[in-house]
C-alpha cells in the first residue's frame, strides 16, 4: 500500500530500506482490467477535479498548436500533436495523489492536491520531467532531420501544403514510415522507464534512477501485457486528440487513475 509520507519533503538521507529496490510482481490481463475499473471509479468519485487535469492538458495542446501556426512552424504541428501525449505521465501526478487518497479513504480538496504537486519540484519527480521532455525533444529533432533528408524538395508554406506533401506523395509515405518506426521506438522507451516510475516517486522516498529501473523491471517481467497496455494508452490518447484535444478531458484522468492502481499491483508494498 502507499506510504504515509507521500507528498512530503524527503529527508536529506534515505534509510537503507528506502534505498532498496522494490520487488515487482508479474502483471496479468486481469490486473489491467481491474486497474481500469478502479481508475474509472476514481474518476466518477471526483469527476470535476479529475476532469480539470484533463482540461488543463487539452488547453495546453490547443495553445501549442496555435503557437506553432502563429510562429509559422507548420511542419511541427503533426509531430507536436503526435508527441504531445509523451508528457502526459508527468501531468498526471495530481491524479496519482487523488487515487492514493481515495484508496486510503482520506478527504481532500484542491489545496491538498495542488500542494502535493508543487512539492514534487523538491523531490526526484523533477528529474523524471527532464527525462520526459528530453525524449520529446529527441522526437521533434528526429522529425526535423527526416523532413530535411526525405522531403527536402517538397514545398509546404501552409498546413494544407504540408498535409499534401506528407500524405499524397511517395516521399511523404517514406517519411511517415520512418517517423512511425522511430516514434514507436521512442514511445516504447519512455513508456518502459515511466509506466510505474511516476507514481512510485510520488508514493515513496526513492531516487529517479531506481524508479526508472523498477519500471523497466515491471515491463521486462510482463512484456506482452505491459506493451499491450502501452498500445491501449497510445490509441486512446491519439483518438482523444481528434475532437480538438477535448477527448483528453475524460481519457487522461481515467488513464492517470488507472496507472496508480496498476502501479499498486505491479510493485510490491514496502515490507514493515
């Protein structure tokens, strides 16, 4: 179960118990199903607060697209939209804390959740944010590289021109194939190092390296099931972007709450 110290400022020195690597469990399809049910239940328990995090993420995405259009960076719109969900695990920190408190039967309001999120800057979560944003930067950079190599002779001064060059030319099809393969690889890497790392850092006093290694062990212990979960997340998030990002108001909170419950099943509790 979650430790009582979640959300607090960590001590200067971790105890040997806190430094030890957590044990991990094999994850089954039943665990995914049960976690989804628990995540949906958490969303229904506090729909307004949960939906706020999804709305915040959706508005950020809309502003990102608007900024790219305003700056004339038309080529970045599609890769930014596709890569945008990569930073969702960090945004979901408040949802993890909500699920933790709901699970323990604790009452909470906006101030408690937002305070816990603000306190994460003093902990190891900030380093995980750096890892997430670095992989997002690599994604954007490689898209620009393949654009220069494959579509160097294409002209797309507006968004329609860009779509035509990418989707209706042989060079565009090659670009999509290469970009999809590279994007899938980067997404798999990020998923593997963060799937339980974020809730683990919120729940326990540990360092981000140990959290990432624990996440990798969870994936390696149950690769088929966990990659299936990654596929569910990817498809759900991308479909949520279609209605002007507004699908994220519902899907992001549910997936965030679900991730907390999956973490509880995948990582063994601290032995007293």
